[in-house]
C-alpha cells in the first residue's frame, strides 16, 4: 500500500477557516509543498525544520491514529499541508474515511489536479496573492475550477489578503469564477508573535480593514470575509 508523508495529526478541534468555519474536525497535515509562500504559517511542512517528524503512513495507520486521538468524538476530517494535492496516494485514505462515514475537507492552493478532488465534501481552493511571492498558473486553475464546477461537489475559493494589491488579486479571482462561493481571509503578518493578546489585536485591526475594503467595493457584493478563528483563539501554536 502506498505511504503518505504525514507531519502532524491533531484534533478534535474546529475548522478555523473558510467554508465550514466552526465545524468540529480532525486534522491530517501532509509534508511537502510545491510553493514557498513568504508568509506561510505552516512552513515547517516544507522547509526541513521538522523533517524528523514526518511519518510515512498507510491509510489504515492514519485512521488508527485518528481514532486514538479522537475516539468517537468526530465525524469530519480535514486534510491540509503543505500541499496534499501532490499526493496521488491520498485516494486510499479518502476511500477509507468514506467507509467509516467521515465527511472530508481538504485545503490546497490550486496548482495541481487530482481525480480524488471529486470525492472531497468540503474542498477549499486557495490561490495565492502577490504578497506570497508566488505566481498563479491561471491555465491550471481554470482547468481545476472548470472540472469542479461541472461537478456538484461542495467547493469554495479562499484568498488570503494582506494589502491592497492582494485585494485587487482577490477581486480578479472572484470575477474569473463568479459562481464559486468566495471567501477573503485576513492575512496573519505576525506568524512569530508569541503573545496572544498582541496578536489578537493586530488580527482584529486587519479584519476591520478587510471588512471595510469589501464594504466599499462594488465588485465584492457576494463575498464572505473571515478571520482565522483558530489564530484568534489559540495564537500561532501548532496542532490546534
Ligand atoms: C498552510 S495552507 C496549506 C494548504 C495549501 N498549501 C494552501 O495554501 O491552500 C492552509 C491555509 O492557510 C493559509 N495561510 C497560510 N499562511 C497564512 C497566514 N500567514 N495568514 C493567513 N492565512 C494563511 C493558506 O493561504 C491556506 O488557505
Ligand atoms: N483549527 C485550524 N483550522 C485550520 N484551517 C486550516 C488550517 C490549515 O493549517 O490548513 C487550520 C489549522 O491549522 N487549524
Ligand atoms: S501553498 Fe500553502 S503550505 Fe505551501 S507555502 Fe503556501 S501557504 Fe504554505
Ligand atoms: Mg493553519
């Protein structure tokens, strides 16, 4: 059986972001990413700093570990990374989770397609704005969004916004795929801040700025603005 590189698993917690914010869920975080976002809050998945924590696991290993962590206190599992879309072998995990009647969420940036995207219940595609220093391959993103919208799955777009240029990018993405539920998320510019009170204040100010941008924009009448709820609650800690 194909192995999946897992860097951390945690939960039950709540989904802190996007289309199912507040949903109780477990997290499986895979190692490795094809991007290097300047502000990545999970850079340990790709920068080598946590390479000793990566475990090559089978789908069954992952399920056993989820049960050990969460017992019978969950029925939703979120797969994030890194970029989980790099892993063809996730199909086996998705099938196994379905057999156990789990709902599945997945977070990816829209740089790689996998056929198993069709089997994700809550799929978030999160293209990266200019502040990330990454460049969106819109040909690939068009293909992905075309396939997903032809299918009746639960998909959304989520763009993290740090500045005016990112907001313009978010507008562009929303206008390119106008029928897809669209979220803008507050960017956390202070991923190394250890004081939760200081961080909260900064994030709430940024949220107010972003709400105002949306309120003032005639192109953004049908978008939802969200913070990272887990960051407001628990700061920059890992595994929450
Ligand atoms: C760590 S990424 C992993 C999944 C995938 N690589 C992606 O970027 O969508 C999960 C989510 O966290 C967001 N994120 C990463 N760093 C962030 C930051 N500093 N502030 C706000 N959101 C951030 C990403 O944009 C993405 O939507
Ligand atoms: N609670 C919680 N919600 C999240 N939503 C997306 C996350 C991620 O890192 O992908 C994340 C995370 O790390 N924790
Ligand atoms: S795509 Fe996601 S995991 Fe990869 S560097 Fe960017 S935010 Fe981090
Ligand atoms: Mg996170």
